[in-house]
C-alpha cells in the first residue's frame, strides 16, 4: 500500500493495487490510517522499549496501559494475573493501581524470572502486592498454583503477555479462562503481530501465528467469552478505535 499525505490539499491518499481512496486529512478515517502506519513504524523502531513505570522498564504501548487502567478502575479486581514478567514494569504498574484503589494484588508468572529482575521487583516499594511464580504458564502444576491464589467471590482479571505464538496463547486461554470472573476479561496481548509480518523485525508467519487468531478461535469455541473493546469512559471526540498493540485482545466473560 502507498500512503501519501498532502498538507497543501489536506488529503490522505491510499493506493492498494488498483484500489485508490482519498480521505480528508483531518478526518477520523485518515487518523486511523495514519495511526496504523505509526504503530507499524514505532514497533519496528522499538518505541515500546523506551518507557518505565516507577523505576522498572515496562514494554508496552502507553495507550494500552492507560486503557488497561480504565478497565482496572472500573472492575476493581481483587486479583490481577499476568503471564510474562520480563523486567516487572507491568506488574509494578498494576500494583500501583491496586495501591491507589486500596484493593487487589498482582500475580506474575514467567518461565524464567532472571535473578536481577527478581531482585529489583522484590526490593520495590510495591513488592508486598506482587507474587512471583516461576515456571511455564501452561504447565498444569503452575496453573494449579495460580488457581490456588483465587479465593471464592473474588473478581479476577487475567492478562496474557508471555510467549505470543498462536499455540501457546490458545493453551493459556484454555488454562486461565476458568479463573476469570463474569464481567471481567482475559486479555491476549500483542495481536498486532498479525499486521507486522512485512515490517523490519517481523516474520512472514505472523499473519497466522499470533495472539489475535488464538483469541478469535477461542471465542468461537467458548461462547461465554465475547471479544470486545472496553468502552471508553470519557470520549469527546469522534474516534472509536484504540491505537494499540492489542487488537482483538479483550475477551469479556459474559454473565
């Protein structure tokens, strides 16, 4: 696709093979088209590797973090389960929200928690709200260990951010979906991989081997889970779509 921005005529031209579309530059459709390319270029430039939260690197797109904050504040979960720890920035982010709300705690699961990261997380001021579990997120013993932390009547939110292959995410969805409270979500992050197969640092196989496909197929076979973008609690614009690394990620448990 060829995208041409003309600031003199205030138009955005999109050419894809024989199909040509011209949009007003300052329209919602143009914003969404430009945003898609911005995300693709930013991902290739590792833009998401430039942020930290309360001293720990957090490898996320800031808008995804802010949208997650909106959901966490609305749900007021008792337990936030995240697969994938890395540097611990996301765990600290969720723990800081729990601290501010005076409710909830966080569980992080990773197949390998590197010693320097564990040390930094356990030394953090919010460490008392974080439980670390080392092991494969799909190992039945690890899943059982996480499940034992869920108490009756608790509101539970699950975020999947470990191995992003289709097979692994689908296995995680099967393993953790039962812990999700009706009305809450299990979130299969980084489905943007499906749109990055042709960019530097991408891989051709990502068109099929990605979390968004796993989430879609899981919802197809588990009708109690519905893929939906959580509503924006505040919106004075005409915009409706997130700028996100997590398209098709949010699976809400009905009921």
